[in-house]
């Protein structure tokens, strides 16, 4: 099947300029149009990175041929998974059919792998009731992360949810008795039970469950277009599902609920089902 967008492939760039914060690849022809329009992209082009772009609201944005939502103010976003090895073609097409495109190759990262031997069977194999509960929990989380709202709060940048020391990072993985476990996708902050947790960006509360099997008190906040924050092991929530929250608003309390060794905050960022590194979203500079 021929992608209709490819029909405009040979058209010259005439009205749109793409400017990438981290990649500079401007052609002479695009320079001419810099004063008329500017499309910008910010974020880190690496595994676990989230990119935030701005274009004219009426333009069409595709990533490897898949249309990406553009908000009324022109914001769009997409991200790369922990082990992403593919290259991406970002194409922006104006209503006149003029287009700009850019190849993005997420930079490879290396993660901390820890090998642990001699783990007891009881820890490695939870009972069937717990397995069923955990499966139900994960279904709920997955459903919440599928929400594609028109909110564009992700474009305003993120702040750390608490002031604690970072005790766990994105991408790290433990191998128990030779069996690799799921990598750790959150940013762990040290904290005490009851410490206030603030919303890293504004949004809508998609989910609050006080007692998930592994993650205990679990909250998901939608920041728009598939970008969500998840907090794990919470001891309390000060908001409920459907509430609108402001960046910096105290929404929950640190805890050690679920399978946590001690009180801490585990903060995760997703772009739909793609697990993003929260440490990288903290570096995103909002585009004006
Ligand atoms: Zn964690």
C-alpha cells in the first residue's frame, strides 16, 4: 500500500522550517522560511527519551507513517523504549502538502545489570491468588495508559515529585538465579511514609488503587496525548479518579505499600505503553 504522504515526497520545502534542539540539520532552503514559521522539537533522542514538538495546529505529524496527535496549540509528543533500536522518520506536512522530514535514531544506552544467586523459591513464585490479583492490576494499569486525551500539559515540562535522594534508576535489571527479571522503569526516591508527593506536571487523575499486589497504592496521572505519570507504593491519595491536578499540587503520600522493602517513591513516565525515563523528562525545556 502506498502511503499518500509519499506523494508529496518530491515537493520542495517551501513554507516550513524544522528546528531540532539537539540535532542541527538545516538546509539552505529552509532558512529562507525561518521567519514565517518555525517547528521545534525538544527532548533527548536516546533510548527512554521523550520528545516534545511544536508545529502549526493544522499540520500533520507522522512517525514512521503513523499519525501523531497535534494539540490545538500545536504540541505533539512521542518517545523511545528502553531497548529501542529502530530508526524513526518524523514527517510534518502542511495543509498545502509541503513537508519536512527528519530521521531520528535513538542513541543506545547501557544499563546497570545486577546478578543475584540463591534466591528462595517462595520469593520467586507467588501463590496463584496473588498471581491472579497481579494480573488484574496490570490490566487496569495498561487500560489507563491507553488513554489518548487532548491535554497538552506534557509540553510545559516536569518537576520532580519529591525532594528525595534518587535510589533507583530507569533501565536497571536484576538477574535472579540466572533468570532476568523485568527491568526497573521508575525513578526511585528515598522518602518517609507520609511525605507529600506533588504532580510533576498538570493533568487528570486516571487511576487510584490503594492496594495493588506489587505496587500497593498506585496512582496514574494523564498529562495528555498518552503521556502519563505513575506513582507506586503510596500510603495515601489526596485526589480521586477524574480530578484535575495542577503541576506542584500535593496529590499523594509516600509509602511502602505492596511489595516494597521500605518507604520510597517510584515514579514512572509512559508514552502509552512505551516506558520512558523520568530522569530524561525532567530535562525537557518547554518550547514557547
Ligand atoms: Zn522502584
